[in-house]
C-alpha cells in the first residue's frame, strides 16, 4: 500500500500491514512490540474475543450518537488518541498529526511527555485544548517545569502514568539494534536502506529526540543512552503522596493511567483524580499482566459511579470499543493504531484510523440494536465461560 493509498484501508489491520511495509523492521517492532515474551500483548487481544454481543431486534436505531463526556470534555466519539513517545520516528508530523486528526474528528489526543514534538508545537497546531501525559520523574523540579509548560500551552487535562517505576525490557528493540534517531550502521544498514521513502523523510525532517527534555537531560544518540537517561529520571520510590503533590501543582482534571486493581482505583479517587485509565501499558512494560479488559469490571464496580473510567489496551475494532463501553468504560485510549495510521498516511492516515473506528462503532450499534453508546451496559454482551482466564497468545 503506497502512502497516498491509505484510504484503501478498510480495517486497522490494513493500516498495520501498510506500516509494516513502509517502516524498517526495527522501527515497526518498536511500535508493534511488547515487553519480554509479549504475553500481555496477546492477552489484551484475547480478552475481546472472549466477549460476544447479545443483539436485540426491531429497535429504532435510526439515530446512533457516539458522543461521551470524559473529564468534563465532550468527545464526539469515545476514542482518545493515547500518549506515545518518539512518534517522529514513524512519520515526520509526529504528535502533531495526532492532535490535528483528533481535533478534526471531535475528540482529543494525549501528548506524551516523551514526545518527539514539544508541548508548545503541538498546542500551536490546533485550536482546541489537548491533554498531556506525565511520568512521575524523579526530580520535582523537572515535574514542575513540565506541568508549568503544559499549563502555559493551555492543555485541558493531565494524564499521569504510574506503571513505569523502571523501564521495561522490550527485547526486540535490543535485538534489532535500534538507535534514536535510527542510524545506518553494519547492523541496521540493509533494514534502513531498503525503505528509501521512510529514510528520506527521516533525513529531511526534524531530529528524532525527546523534544520536551531539551535542556533537562544530556543529548544522546543511541536508544540505550536515551533509555538510560530517561530511566535515571524515573524514581521507583514515588508514592501516593507524590501524586497528591502533582495533582495540586497542576490544579486541573487528572486521569491516572496504569490502574489495574480496585484498591488502586479507590486510592486514586481519594487523592483527587477525576478519572482512571485501566491500562497495562499495552504490554510494553511489565509482562504476564492480565488483559486490561479483564480487570475493567473490577475497576468500574469500585469507582465507576464516581469518576470516569477509560480502557487502554488491545482496541483494534470499533466493536472492541462497544464491548468496553458495555462493561462500564466511558471511552477507550488507542496508541499503536494511530501510529500505524501515521506511518501509512501521515496526519490523514491518523484521521483514517479514527474514521474506521467511528464507522465500525456506528455499524456495530445498529446491528446489535443499540440506539447510541449512552445506553450500553452488560445486557448488550455475553461473556464466554472462563473469560479472564489467562492463556498464552497464539503465534
């Protein structure tokens, strides 16, 4: 699929295949891969296959609105573009593409503090406030600087990711010899040179780096150097007291990302979060975690009546979004899918991701007799016996 032909994509799987062809293997694996044995990556997808729909007939589905409200923000579709780092490694526009596509689709993107485009450049690319993501870096001065910049940029909410006290082991990246920015060397030479369109865009575009950390950490060239510098900023000693400080420093809506137990969801509400994202980081950090969808009901039962619960992990179909909402999620975050779209067609490719999901959500609602997302609950689905029981993903 040529990059200008991204609109031929019918599914997100088509866009993933287009991204696989366009990107060097080491970059595609960086986007697509997970930690260690990638067990959790497989579990995130398996969980959706364990749920089927319970369709109703002769229901008036002439109108099927998708709008939801998350953290006080109206979204025209229940899909949020999640935070991903170093997006310019995939396409020149990087995180700007996500922000523009989200705005045009009536939703929002979350800009990673590890993004390859600065908070300021993303904010300038759109007219509606985006959200920003924050890791609990070790130094409060660094955290305060990032929060202050995000506030000055007019971001509307803060998403704090708390499931990375240390950096996980993405072994594909190590085996592939990935560098940031990608380099031509004896180990990667053919992989890079055999993708000339991608290479030309990389060489003529802005340097791929952690744009928000300019001046906050030493410039490095290798992935391991950047990872080491980032890991040095992480602080595994952070506690709920540090989160309370961040919430106070921000002073606006906060979504806590990385919650996988009811106990932590309850604590998040107690310290002042307005939402929680049920997330295992897409299987990119800790492995052997349960699927996010499997633990979603536990979180919803604990805090779903008090704060917004968002699902993050494994969404590849609009039907997946409908299943998550039926289980009590307010919306879903997607990460890898929008990077597939970015690789396949730049900002327009990201827009195609949202278009596909919107169309699939709409069609699913009609076919199962649901006149919009607002009335979705567990009566719309059937859960197969043994749902939530972990087993290895298929090769």
